[in-house]
C-alpha cells in the first residue's frame, strides 16, 4: 500500500476551511487505497498562538517529529503549513533526500501584517523559501498562482477545492426562523484578517448573522449589538444556518479561496463579495453571486439570484475530483524531481 505522511499545524479542534479541506482530503485518499498518516498538533503538547489563542501550536523536539515520520516510512510527504511541524518535516525531508509537496492555504504575509508591523517582503522571503524547497506547491486558483509567481514562487500547480454537497444542501430545514428578513450571513473565523467589520458596517435591511468564533468576537459583539452572533456551528446545524440565509456576505480581502462561499452556494445561497482573490475565481461569471467594491449594493443585488442556480453551480465542484487532482499533482511533482536528479 502506498503511504503518505500529511503534515499540518492546522488541525482539530480548530474550525476553519484549511482543517476541513485536509480532513476531507485524508478521507477521500483513504477511499483510493492510500495509507494516510497525519502528523498534527494532536500528538504533541501545544501552546496558544500569540494574538490567536484558538490556534494551538505544537511544542516538541525535532527528534520526536522525525521519529514519527520515520515510523510511517512514507512514499510521499505533503506539508500543508509553514508552522513548527511543517518546518521540522521540511528538515526531515531535506536530511533524507526526500522530495515533498506543499500547499498554499493562507496568505501568511498579509495575515502577519494585519497583526504586527512586519514588512511583507520579510514574510514573503520566509514562505517563498519554504515552498520553493519542495518539488511542487499546490494553489487553489489562477489569481493566487499569478500572485505567488510574481513573488518568485516556483513549481506552482493547481489544486481546485471541492465542496461536500451531501452535507451542505438546500433541503435541510432552516434555523433562525424568527429573525427579520432578509438574513445576511457570514460564516468563518471571527478575526481581524477576515474584515468582518466591513460587512457589519453595511446599511442593510433585515438581520445580519455571524456564525463562528475567534479572537475578534468579543469586540465585535460590543460594537454591533444588533448583530446576531451564534458562535461555532458544525454539521447539520451549520447547514441549517446556511439555508436560513438569503445572501452570504464574504468581506475578506486576504483569503486565498474561501471554502465557506462554496458551502453557501451548495445550500442554495448566493454570495456577495469584493472582487478579490477567491471570489474572482469562484464566482467569476457563474451568476451565483455578485462582486463589487460596493459590498452593500452587491448584497442587495444578490437577493435577486435564483437559489436553484446557486446549488447547480456548486454541484460542479466534487471532492472526488479535487482529491484525484491532489494525488496526481503529488505523483507528478515527485516523478519530475526524481528525473532531474
């Protein structure tokens, strides 16, 4: 059986698109007969990430992580994050002459700049070095690929994400039945880089709802007492909040994709967003959402979109196809690297 070591610093109990993507990828790879061993913070002592305590960083020794990878005896190694475990796994690969692939999930330099006065050039130098040392870096869309290429990233390959159209579907009975309509919804990590305040500042009719948790939640609750904050929701309860919405508003300026947009469309909910990376590639000319720098007008215009059309569009993105693309990328990148030795 082919063995894959999948290394990530983002894992349960975190609730975000990266964790959902990696967990679903693991499940779908195992259906293909691939033995996937996860190297995650769940196996080590952790400490809260500065400024973001919901994210737990592994505290361990390089020797312990390297022994864990040795035990797997992997045929392939994929490193999903640039955190402590990712850095140690990178070191293991280089010491053992093993090629590794990576994936670019988060605009790390912009994330850091939102929290500290660190020049983008410094952060990009770090992440560029990390990813360029691998045999291939997987990116979710054309806009991200072009941006990273301009920053000097090499060996970029496409990995289009999927959406769980079984879990996220328009037939789940809606929650939030007693709220004034229309309902404008945002789902995700409640943190500064998500730009949620831009959504909450909009003059919109009906009710604004935010589903999720994060370091900015307490502050936003104080600043916006008329907004409904529900905390984290998972499974069918999360889907019920999607199906309750009339429009999904996505104000992020830093996300590389925004899996929540796909989940909303799978539930038949149109999206309103800024014309930035992620929305540009997901919504494009699909007719399943509206993009504009006037986010208020985009949200109002999205009310006119047919919900059945949103669902039909989302059904084009299957996890089966996404994971097969991931696996093909991993094999191709490693085969090319072997031929070049």
